[in-house]
């Protein structure tokens, strides 16, 4: 049986993207995206809940994200979930789940058309993670 790991979100950028480079020189950009859902409770009250996603883009898509994205912008992100684990300097194990983007579309700024193409990126090897 073949598995499926695909995530699609529409939300707002929580902060400006931060770009770094792996030791091999490959660009990686990270940013956060919030999604908000609202509903009416059984007692008629209007409720709202915000979920935050940590997003990572690699290669050409990382460079495009750094150049065109900014805090507060509505965007569409498509990719897959990945959980990384590491040990800090005190020996404590840490885990972080991220949305690894393979497509990003800006929903409000038509000047940013290059990022609407959505680029497929091959995943780096484990030793290329800069964090």
C-alpha cells in the first residue's frame, strides 16, 4: 500500500521569512502561517480558533519566498508534514513538525507572479539541515 502525506493551507504569514544556507550552500527559508477557523457552538456563540504552521521551503522556492513574502500576507501553501528530532546542548530531546512546502501562491499581491509557479524541490539529505 502506498501512503499519502499532503497538506494544503490558506492563511496569513505570521512573520517575515528567514533564509539560511546549509553547509553545502543550499538555501532554506522558514516562516510561520496562521489559519483561523470559525464556527457557531451548540449554544449559539460564535467561536474562533487559530492554528500556526511552521513552514520550510528549499532551493529556488526558498529564494522566491524570501524575496516576495512578507508578514500579514495571505498565501496558499502546499507540501507535506515532516517531524524532525534533535538533542540540545543539555541532552534534552526536541521535536518539531513542519510543513515542507513544494508550492506557494501569494493570494493578494499580483506583482509577485514568479512565486505562483510553485516549484517542486527534492529533499536534502539529513546532514544538510542547518538547524
